[in-house]
C-alpha cells in the first residue's frame, strides 16, 4: 500500500538547533595562582563574547544576550531576569564548572575548552554494507517516482534525520534514511518491477502478481492467475504498477505445463524491468526476498532463505495439458499438500489433472496473491517466480485456503527466463519428452535405492534411442538428483524440446550415463 504523507517524526527538524558561537582567536587559560591570572583581560570588541578565563559557568554568565532581531531560529523566548537569549547560564550559586543541563562537570576536567576554527564532524555511523549503497544507487537510477528517486537518494538517503517518503504514490516508505538495511535496499530496487494483477471472468475473479520484463509492458506471471486456474480463457485483466498506474492487459501466451504466462500492458512505456539472476548458482541458506500482492495488498515485502533446492512438486491444475505420457494417479487420501496461492479467489474444485514442476523452496512468507510475484536474492536479482504454497491441512479439492506456514515455492529463474522468452517470441513454449513410462523406484519390490524406475521405454522415443531400457533406475538429470518419478518429469519438462540431457542411471547396480536428445511434448 502506498503512503504519500510526509511522516516526519516530531523533534527531528535540524532547524531547531541553535548555532554555536565561534571565536577567531584561541586562548589557553593560565592556571590559578600564577601572575598572569591576576591580570585584567583586555575588553572584547563590541559584539564578541569575552574569552573564558575562569570556568564555563562564569563565562556563560558573562556572555551578552543577542542583539534584537537576531534570535536563533526555533529558539523559545526567554523569561526571567537571568535569561540570556540563546545561551546557557550557570545555576545560581554554582561554584564549580557545569555543563548545559547535564549536572556538574567532572572534577578533573580542564576548566576551559579551546575551540578550533572549524568543528570536526563526528564520524557518520555506517548504515549498511557497501552492497546496500550500490543497490540504492541502482534504485535511484531506474526506480523513478516508484522507488527511491534520484533526487531523494542523492540528497536525503545518507544524511539528515528527517522522515522522508518519495513524492507521489509511494511504493516503499523510508522513515530513517540514515539506517537503511539490506532488505529495504533490495525492496527499493525491486518493488518498481512488480505489479498487481486483477483477473475477472464471467463468474469468478482473483488477484495475483507479476514481474515486469520490459519497459514497454511485457509482464511474466502464472497461467493460473490469468486463467483463474483454467476457468476462463478470456479473463479481463487489469494491472496496477507499484506507483499507482493502471493498465489494461492482454495475454501473449500461456504455458500450463510450468504454470507460466506472459501478458502485455496496453500503451505502456517507461516501466522498470526486473534484473535476471542465475538460479543455478544458489545455495541453501542464501537470503531471499519475496515481493507481491498477498490478499490483494500490493508492494508487500517478506524475507527468508532458500530452504531447499532441486525440489519438485505436483500441483493440481485445471489448465494442465494432457500429453499421454503420464498415467500416474494420486492414491485416494494422498492428495498433494501443494496448491496455487490464489488471492481473493478459490482454487477450482474440479482440478483433477496435475503438473510437475521443479521449484525453489523458501521460508519467505508467501500467501494467496503472491502468485507470479518475484523471489529475489540479496542483490535484488530475480531468482524465482512465486507459484505455490503448502497447506498444513485440508485438500485441494475442498477449495480451502491456507496462509503461510513457512513452505513456499518458486519456479527457478533459469526455467522462467527460457519459457517467457519463447512465449514472447512464438506465443508458446516447448518442453522435452523422454519417451518412457516411469514409477518411483522405492515402490518396486526389492528396491535398494531411490530414483525413477523405467517401466517402459517407448518404441522410437528418446529414451530408447539413447539405450535406456525397462528396469533401469534414473538417478540424475544433468547432475540434478532424481529421487522419484515426479523429479524426473519435472526436470525433463524444464528443458526445451530437442535439447540434450545427460541421464545418469543404474543398471544391475552399475552406474551408467547416456546423452539423450529429448523429444517434443505435445500439449493437448
């Protein structure tokens, strides 16, 4: 949600600080009891405060009040016969040096203070790591009014204590510019590249999120967001940017196999594209930030870590294509706990088919409505498209909703980048086909390992052409571990049709490898 009010905390206005008087001459006092101490000091020039000779208290008491009309900005009018304008005076009867309202000075303190021509500035506290500064500079360059604008970042970000917000509809509010952390910097960079999508059909509606791919309005999101999980093919789409601009949008193409879609905003320009990251270089434990519109709340930022990599999930989808190569059915009472995170909508209760996708698991809070939003790394680069959440109870068929329980899933950016580019170029994306019927190896009688058991290598298919046969147990695809049939299907579908994959398998207990040129999955 944006906030365009000026939320300056009271008492932080630097204009209330009275300027300290300075002297162009420096005098070192002579210890009491010396001959010089008895000498009468020369009269000061008119308008110049006398040089302290005894104590700060006595010196303060002898300073003349400011001339009429020269009151310090913000100073309150003095009252009482002992008031001296903007200067502090010693308490009545004081016999030892005192400070301004802080009680008696230390007994071993020097009785006077020598002031230099220019007071040295106190070292500024470091507000964040150098990376934060770099991210905020990037936000200033590309964020415009939606993020930390150039003037705001250049003038206010590292200085001053006043609360400040960006002019216009505000995506990110920074109340303490001197203490900006990594998450605030990442959010300032990424939020302008994330949009809120509202989809409306004849009898249903819902909200989701999307990621800007180009300045002229290509946006990446989920198929289930723009089709209301397959309930409509012509939903009316309304897209709101982080700075409050609203656009109509049309669907460029959908990819139900990996639940990705690209839409195009009408008459859009000057948008801020997301910066792609490399999901293949992630480590478990890396910092993550999820940005989207959970429950219709735009510009929401949550943080966490990469909880697991090379995870594969099976999600019920009414839009799932039928390719004839997967006859595996979910056992009764074993419904998948994974579901699309619908915002202000319900998952279709008629969803019976499933899709199998490779995902990044994260504990960054993902709730209904985050679908299609960004999962980014600590540099603000896109590493995933948020797609699904886990439910602690209920079933997908009941249409029940579940909030965040610390188990969310995102489609890796390397997969999303390929598919989105193919959709933009061709209107659709391709997927690899192994040409084999597989089962969970752990379910085979006498099993001694996990993997995907080849029940049949289809005649003329890619698996058979590469030498795979019934009884082989596939344990890796391009070095990524395969623990069951879902892993294998998800990894193969992540690859483009016609691409080459290295398959590692066990045959009679011996590990072997095969180079497989994948076929083309037909989407019916």
